[in-house]
C-alpha cells in the first residue's frame, strides 16, 4: 500500500506478471507482498469506486478476510483523516494477531506490513494504535469491553471474526459511526444458524447499501487461477483429526452445521421451533424476579423473569453492563420499575459466590449493594457441570421475549465448551467468551429453581416484600 499525492479519480491497472492488480487514488497494489485476489478486487471496487462502504463477508478460513479489510480501512484513513477502529472479539487476541503473529507467506509480523513511510511515528505498543502522517489514527481494540469505546468519533470500524463478538457491541458502536456517515467492514466464518452472524449476514445481504460476499473454498482463486484451498489441502486437514463438522463450517461455509461444542444448542433450537422465543406481554400484576452474575472488569448480567400460571418461566428482560458499580444497577432497576412497571421482591437472586465476587467495592459487594438498595438472596452452590444440567432441565419450561432478551438469548446459544487442540476434543470446561456472563446468570437462575422442575413452577407471594 502506498500513499499518492494525487487524490483524484480512481483508476484501475493490470499487471500481467502478478495477476489483476488494482490501483486507487490512495493505494497501489501489490505492497509488502500482499496483492488482492480476484474476489477481493470486487470488494475493493465496491468500496473505493462504487461508494458501497458498508460490507459484510462470510469467507472460508484463511481466505484473506482480515488482510482485505485492513487494507481497505487504511485506504479510507488515507483518503479522509479521522479515527478508525480495528475490532477483535477480545483485547488479548489483537496483540497476538497484530503485534506477534507472523504471516507464513511473507515472514513478517502483521504490524510490520503497515508502510512506515505513511506513519507519523512507530506504532504505539501500549495503547495499540497507529498514527498516520495525515493525522488519521487506526485504533486496535477488543469488544469484550466495548463500553470503553463509546463516545469516540470514529469514521469506520473493522469487525474481525464477527461471529465471536459480543453482539451488543455492534448495537452500541454502530450508531456513533452514523454521525460521520461512517462505515462497517464485517467479516466472519459460519457458526450455525443460531449464531448472531448468520442473522446479521442474511439481513444485510438483501440491503442494496451493503456489499456482501459468501465464498467457500470452491469459489476463491489465486492470481494464476488455481484454488486457494485444494481438495488435497482438505485431506491434509482431515488427517490432522479435524472433525467433518468443523471442516464444513470453516472451509465450506455451511450454515446448517450447528455451533460446535455449544451447551444449549438443542434446547434453544427447540425453544425456537416451539415458538417460545417470541413477543409477549409481561404480567403487570406479578412480581419480577432477577438472577445475577456479578463482575466489574467483566460484565454483570441480569435476567428478569416471572412465573406464569401455565407452569412456565417467562424471561421478560435482560440487562448487561461493564465496569459499573451498585449505584448504576440500582438506577437501572428503578428505571425499569418506573418505565415498565416492574415490581420486584425484596431480595434479588445472587450467585453462590456473591461475597467473593466484586464490583470493586472497598467494603464488600453485599454491603455496598445494600447501601444502593439492592438486597440479595445468595443462591446454592453446585459444580458448574451440575449447574449446566440444571439449566438444560429448566430451558424446556422457559419462554423468552425475543426483543428484550435478544442479547441474553444469543449468550445462551453461544455458550460453549473449550476446544482441546492436543486431544482434538471439546473439554467439559466452558471456554471464556462474552457469552459466559449471560449463561452464568441463567445457570444461577436454574440452580435456584431446580426443585420446582416437573411441577407447576411458582413462588409463594407472601415470601417476599415488594421492593421498588
């Protein structure tokens, strides 16, 4: 990639020695060993020549998604100075991927592929950003703490591996891009039809203001016309013990393969098929109970639920926050009571390790929550796997409000086991991801209610005092 003194009309050139290469007003390929494949030229043309700057791509593993989108993001930064975001699902991933990972085709770190003649100074290794001579900044960040990004005047965002992002991050960050008529570059790989990437892709591929690509290994080619991944390559992958399900997802982009290792995929699919993920009215005459998973640097997740006369639990609302203390959640509870008419019992449902969990409270979580007007009933302690089984047993009794619980529903769908790369199996232990908070809060709910399963689920109305 190279800056040009002439920011005039866009042009395209062909160099037969390297395949179809593209030159725009601010970028010229190849640069530093990277040149776009034919399918990538289509995306570059859409962005720089046709002005279709919002893009979503579902492309097979190692299909060059991030290289394409990062070069697109840099091109935009060179045309129009401003702040641009390169977003990873977790902050710890980006240092490995950008600052430490080496491209096997060039032997370079990804960060070293940024042309130094364009930068005002060396990349900032502590705050993780690059500043260009024209004043543009590309900030690298993880969306596991996306609230720290709110309020930034960004002009564009690159979402790497969108299927693993907290879907709430997109809902929070996208509106701030609208102020500058900014854009989103979204890329990812299939994770089944219950994953939020599936719904986002199929929504946006119909939007004429978005460019979309859906390409498996049979549809992507090198400059010489040969496939990027051959059938022989896939046989080598199989020989390494990778499952057929993973191969279909990662290389053939098969949406019909469920999310590997997901704990509740069967139960959530059944809830969907039975119409228990839907819109419905909550009962204004019944109490609204809560189940909490508490964190500070991690997210705090809260499920709001009621017991209905049909013997089901209605999950009517879901709330998640990050780096907030008890006063913030006390206000959220009060706002929901005022705006929606929620009436709470005196005690809220806390995790078994509540006294050891932290809102970063100097005097302890229980004491400072009490000062804020939040009182807890500490739930029983069970091993994680027993709690997960309790959640599985409870899910057939649950109905979810599709709009007000959208983020929590996604968390339950995407809560999964940790992959063991040595033994090539999924371990029983959950992997750490954004979905854990909502899933843990639901697990605490299930553990507290497991004694009611198989009978009419109810709570004695006289047990609690109403708390507003």
